[in-house]
């Protein structure tokens, strides 16, 4: 379980959606857990504008 939290922290602590997606894709290449594929699929289906708006709403700049 701790490994999964490390991956989540490493990937979702990025400042842009593009960086988050790149980090998740890198984890998938490394052979990380199966849930990563579902996360990538969900991000690819979502509206880029909505993702960026959501990220901005939770980030404190």
C-alpha cells in the first residue's frame, strides 16, 4: 500500500496536467501497478480544460 501512495504522490504532485500524465505514463512503463493503466485511460478521456481547471482549483500558488 505504501508503494501505491508513493506513486500517487510522485505523479500527482506535479504542477501541470501534462507533467502529471507524463509521470503516470513513466510509471506504467516501469511496470507499476495495474491501476495506473486505468488512471491513464481516465485522464485521456477527460476534457483537458476540465483537468486544468480542477488542478488549478486545488493548487495553491
